[in-house]
């Protein structure tokens, strides 16, 4: 008989780890805090404008009583959307 080495199961099926194929893990970049704060401030302003429009619509259609009654306001909001 010839002296022939049998390959391992992992090498035979291509699942043996290769040192060349190893991925290098890099740390993500630190987010730009100033850009985040600016975007947050802009979003807060846009939200405040939207809330003001919503409240003025409620007041226009239903009067101050509906605005002051939180349950009625919530129900009205659900029906509008």
C-alpha cells in the first residue's frame, strides 16, 4: 500500500479557516456630536410646528373645550389620522 494521507473532513469540504480570508474587525467611527445636536434641534422645531398646527386644527373644529379634555383630544386625533 502506498503511504497517502487522507484529507481531513474540514479541508475536503472547504470549511477549513484560511488565514488570508480572515476579516479584520475595525472600530466604527465616533459619530459627529455637533451634527447630531443640530439635526435634533431642527427635528424638535419641526415637531413643535406640527404640534401647533394639530392643536390649532382641533381648536378650529371643536373649540377650546375639546382641547382641554384630554380624552376627547386623543379620540379626535385617532379619527383624523
